[in-house]
C-alpha cells in the first residue's frame, strides 16, 4: 500500500526536477 505513495513522490520529484532544469536551461 505504501509502494504507490513512494512511486508518486518519486514521479512528482522527477517532474519538478525536469521542470526546474528546463526553466534554468532557457
């Protein structure tokens, strides 16, 4: 049950990281 929560946290973390790198590289 806790596994999907960890997956969501990792997914959102990667999404934010990609967004930040995209904004910084502009």
